[in-house]
C-alpha cells in the first residue's frame, strides 16, 4: 500500500488534476526538446546530444512515479503489486542514477568546450560521446539492478504499507525484519561514495571553467561562456540540492507530509522544470523550438 495524498474524494480528484497538469507539462516540454534536437541538424552537437539523453531520462523518471499515483487517486485505492513495486524501484533508481551520470558527463563537455576549445572536436568526437552516454546508461542499469535485487531479497514482515507515494528503498527497508538489510545499507554507502566522487568532479570542472572565463578580456566573451554553463549549472544545483535535502533532513523533522513534499521536490519538479531551464537562456534551442511549433501549427 502506497501513501495517499488525501483521504477525501474531492482532494483525491484535486491531486489527480494537479499531477495530470504537471505530467502533461513534463511530457510537452521534454518531448519538444527531444523532437527539436532530433530534427534540427544544427543541434547535432555533443552538448545537445547529452541534453537529448537528459530529456529522455526526465520523461522516464516522471513516468515511473506519477501515473501510478494518479491512477490510485482516480480509483480511490492505495494498492500496488509486489512486482509492480519492484519494477518501480528498478526504473526509478536506474533513471535517476543515469541522469546524475549524464549531468557529470555534461560538466566534462562544458569543461572541454571552454578550457580546451582547440581540442574539443577531437576529445568530444561522435564516438566518444556515444561511449560516454553508453557508460552512463550501463552504470545506471547495474546500479539499479544491484539495489533492486538486494532490497527485494530481504524478508519484509513489518506490514505492507510504504510511507511514500511511490516505492522507495529507504521506506521499503523499514518493513524489513531481518538483519540482511545491512547488505543494502552497505551498498548505499558505496553508492554515496560514488555520488560524492561525481559531485567533486563537477565542482572541480566548474572551478576550472570559472578560472578560464574570468580571464577572458571581453565582457561579451565572458557573457557567452557563462550562458553556455548557466543552464547546466542550474539543473545540477536543483538535482543535487533536492536529493541532499531528501537524504540529510533531520529525523526530528521527519513526518509523512514532509516526506511526501520532499519526494515530490526531487522526483517530480526537476523533470518538469528542466526543459524550461534549458530553453530560457539558449538561443539556438529557442529558435529550433519556434520552428518546430510553427511547423506543427501550420
């Protein structure tokens, strides 16, 4: 049984309508970016290739959690099958970890573009980009497979109520009555080390980037360089800050309502606002989106 957003029928329908609006906005925004990048040959560059991957991941992430919650509110139920719960855990952690890897690769792409512009074409060749994307997706798959296998190999005998609107590993572990959950905690510690390593890589990349940008003599050059980095930096900040708050919030503040709000912040908000962040400051992408919308309307 998943955590319900509301008990009364009116509030359940309100939750359904709100989530439907958010979901459709995410589908539209990410769908437009994917189509624009795929159809406009001017956007067939490493930066937009990774942005296309990011939009695919955002679509998958929000589609893993939101539709089931909407369906439960509409049908006035909290139920999810055991295998449905396992599938939700696998897909959510697969997509969210792959997205973090792609954001790390995008930081490297920005570093090469600004700090090593003469070697950009060689370092970020088509083959290299495909290999980096494949590595990101493969690592996410293995990460999710490991955690899903460990989590669902643990006996669960503390009831069947997951105190969250989707199946999430920490809340499933609360249902365990076996010492075996220490295996999953060990895997989570290793994962946190890898996450911290990627975070340090992103920080060091941007330290190098800002060092180079501040040395650019012309104000126009500095502005152009910052514009290249700002959307990615904003998306990374949103992704990491919501995840950190979810993981490190004090237990004294923990409550079902707060856990619900925090889960929405890191699982629903980023996939919805990421397309807006990337399209607002990017002239090439805005032009491609305008052409696409005009083509559809005509």
